[in-house]
């Protein structure tokens, strides 16, 4: 009998799935169990119709210290199949993900946050990609995503020096959506998740898909993909419900169909 994976815990609140990296004794460093646990949690999020938003966080006041080097030295992989580092950085997720960051988001931990759609950080949170100090690069998406999220030269400064930045500076750069008081990042992320969950689930998924494609495709192809998404949405029951709710001045009742 396979032992349960306790390295990642999930909890449902409303339409939101809370995904918690639960290795406080290792500052929530990512080993094989964490990667597989996050991948399984993302499957739960994407395959459960009642769930509309996911929140990724870490236990005991730390988001994640990145790759577990001791586990890696033992031959453990911090990836899960083709989903990349932590079972997330290369995953094709369909529903919005919010990172709720307390304490350190270092190396792979920062890359997990970058793989999310929104980031809420506690005021004392710190972010860094220090891989160059170890003789490698940020291979979980940091060197790819960071220059797309903040000005190129500032991204290069962080990537080439390995310096850390605090939440306030990350907010100034547009990297963090919201700064909460220490200990309140998860609560703030859940409040934001509740706002997202009040919108049409099909539309949320379509926005995420179009935004992802806009990074990969030439603009004309991205517009074509957007037209396809909008055409499908216009034929949906949720669109009809959204129009009715607007005219009747009431909150819509989404079905995800």
C-alpha cells in the first residue's frame, strides 16, 4: 500500500483549492514528493468543476526555498513528468493560480510563484534566483519568465547577480499584485480568489489560454485564437446567464457550461 503524500496538502474553501507545500523542516524545499503532490493538486483543481481558482502557498511562514539539494543528490527528481519543476513550471494549467508568498521564495520557489497568474506577498517576503552563485541557471522558468514580467535590464540584474528583492520592491516592479502584512498573504490571496471565482469560469479559462498563447504566437495568430475562444463563449450557457443577470440586476449563477 502506497503511503499518502503529506508533502503537499490541499483544502477546499468555497470555489478555491488551497495547495500548501508542507515541508517546514526543509523550508518547503521541492523534492519528488512535492513535485508529484503539486501535480496531483493541479489535476484536482482542473478536473473538479466546482473549483475555479487555486492558491499555492507554503507552510509555517515560508513559501519555498527551491530545489531540495540533498534530495537531488540522492537522485530524486524535483520534476513531475512533462510538467517541469515542482510539477508546475511547465504545466498547462487551465484555471487561475495565485501564489500566496510568506518568507522566502528562493530559486525554484520563486519559479513556482512565477508560474502562477497572480502573486500576493507578505511585506517580509523575499524573492531571488541565486542559481548563478551555485554555477547553474534558473532552469525552472526563471530565466525565461522574469524578463517578460519586469523590465529587461532589471530582470537581468537579478538573474546575473542572484540578489534578492523584498516584497515592496517586487510590487514597484509590477511583479507582485498585492502586498499584505506578514502572516496575512494567504488571507489576502483567498479574498482575491473569491473575487475571481465570482466571474464566469469558462471566461476565466479562456483569458488564461489567450494570455498564454499571446506569449507563444505571432499577433495575427493570437487574435485568431482569441476569436475562437470568444465564439465558443458566446455560445455558452454562462454567457446567456451573464446577460440575463445583468439585465435583471442580480448576481449570475454560473454553471461552467
